[in-house]
């Protein structure tokens, strides 16, 4: 009977297998429930979709479910660190793997920086409420704007709270993955409790007029309200869902990855999509969408009504804790992507260096933390958020294509998890992600093109000369 030459994850390095299914599910929830609820919902509603941001979350969620099903099959076949980078290496070869890996670098670095900036907004609001405001010069980025032509100086020096958070989280990641995961479990429990309380309380205090019109008429500019705004918002908030990718990144540290990685991916996706839809419905119901383009939209919405204002301080605490957990999971994912690429010789060997005591890629954690801290300290939220989405969507498209290629190339390979209705699911994932990419603004495309050119130059002058033969080839054995 034909089968596959098994990949032995234990031969892949010295990362410690310490994560069970609960850890993996909470890793996914830890990364997904965060900026989407606490930060980007307000930005997307106020600037693009209005109350119909609810539909934007459904569109983005569908795209993620299709991609997540493809991820799950890949993760069950190749339970190693590296996520889409490793999957692409096994399917399409080293050049495409570099392209996907380079996009994952963009995804995780920009995403963790975005969330750190959002965290800073809630932290600043919390400190102001207790009478200890952060000095203005160190409370936000020195520039603002979403495009090259709209950049303006804010008069501040840098975003100190965002930088401090990145430094603290990086320290936790160096100490150990199980310590980080346990810390994440506590933070996830706190923020889920806050989210559920806001939904429960908010449902009883919504103002029906705030949902009228549900889809505000287009302003005459493509992507600003109307149906084009709904899809434009879905591309922006898609970034909020990338937590399930972080679950697959941790495959090499899972105790039983073939079984538990699909559980972590799909379980966290379904739960978080439901919570996003409910939270965005409540948020735009208790405050008019035009008032939500602020760094702390959930607490701002609660403060809009006397009967819900008492909950705002608790939301600030929940956001401070919850967004910190997102940064932790994203930086965990980034260091593991670097680890996998470094083991393949695609980037310098420092990124695969394992700490002798903590068994973590500590040098990669330090380098990632420094770059993320710089980005969080000087770049504005809107620019970072849109930059993340396009890299994520491209990586998801490649994964969906790769699963179909594997079905044709090695149909008999052992698949502990099989993508259901793959010839519908994978093309649907490609279509949904492609639609969301198409609605992203031109400035995002330009930044993506610049990033791709930089990556191509690194590949030409370093990676292709130092890369090792692929260790992840999937092939069928002849029948005995």
C-alpha cells in the first residue's frame, strides 16, 4: 500500500515539546481575540463599513475558515516549525518558500507592532484615568497617516508604552515556551471574561438608531462605505484572524501535533469568529460608528452611554491584558518562522541558536523584539494594520494552492487530517483571500511591492548561496 516517507519532527532540532491541545487552542485565541475587537473594529467601522463591519468580519472569517482547513491538512502531514514557509518548501520548492517566508516576516512583525500600538492606546487611557498620565512626548508615534502622501509629524518622540510591552514579552519568550503559554492562558481567560461581559451587558443597551443605515451609502470614493467599504474593511480586519497561523507555527513544540494542531486551528477560528461578530454588533449598537476611530474604541463606545460607562475601566484592563497576549503569540510565531528559515540556511545562523537552559531560539527572540519595538515606537496604527493584511492573504493563497498540488502529486500520503471537499474549499479560500487583497488601497500594494523587492535581493545575494537541500520533501513510497 502506497504511503509517505514519514517526517520525523524529533530530528528537526532542540525545541521542547511542551504544548497540549489546551495550550494550542488558547494560543490561537490569544492571537485572534485582540486587536480585531479592541482596536481595529472601531477603525474599520468609522472609516470603511459603518455598522456593516459585522459583515466584514463574516467575510474575513469565511476566508480564514477555508484557509484554516487547508492549513490543518498541511500541519498534520508536516508537524514542524515554520508554518506556511515549511509547507511551501515541501510542495513548491525553495524559491516559493522564501517568498512565503518573507511575507510571514512582514505578517508577524507588522502585526505584533500594530497590536503593541493598540495596546499603548488602552494603557495610556488607563493611566490617565488613575491620575498618572504618560507624558505626551512618549505616548504615541512621531508620525501619523496611512499613505506616503499623508504622513505628518505629530510632535511626539516615540511610543514608549508600546516599546516597553515588546521588551517585556520578548523576555517571557526567552525564558521558555511553556512559561509563555501558561502566562498566555491566564491572559486569555481574563480577556475572554471581559469580552463576554461587554457582549452580555451591551446587548441590553444598544440604540437601534445607531444601526441605521446598516450599510452607509458610499461617499463617492471606492472603499469608503457601501459594499466596497464592507469588502475594504474585511481586508483590513483580516489581520485580526492570523492567530490560527501562530498555532501551526508552534507545531514542533506540540506534544501530539498531528491531532492537536487541527484542533487548535479550527477550534480557535470558529469560537473567535462568533465573538467578533457579536462584539462588533454590540459596539456599533451602543455608539455611533462615526465616533469609533480612536485608539480605544470599545471603552469609548461604553463611555458614550451612562448605563454602560461603569464597564469602560474593566475593558481597559481586559484590553491591556488581552492585547499583551496577542503580542506574545505573534512574537512567538515570528521567532519560529526565523528558526525554520535559519535551519534551511535562508537567513543567518543566529536565528536558529537554541538557549542551552531555556530551549528557546533566544537570539531570534532578541532580534525580533528589537525590530518590532522600533516599528511599534515610530509607526502609526493605520499604516501598520494595512501592511499586515496583504502579506497574510498572499501566504494563505499559496497554502490553498499547495494543498491541491499535494492531492495530485502524492494522493496516498498519510493525512491524519484531510481538508473536507478540498476541490471546493481550497479554491474558495483562494477566491475569498483574492477578493480581500483586491480591495486593499494602492499604498498597501506599493509597500508590498517594495517589501517583495527587498526580499528578492536578499534571496539573490544571500539565501540562494547559503540554503541547504530541502529536508521536507513529501513523496510516496512504492507499493510493496
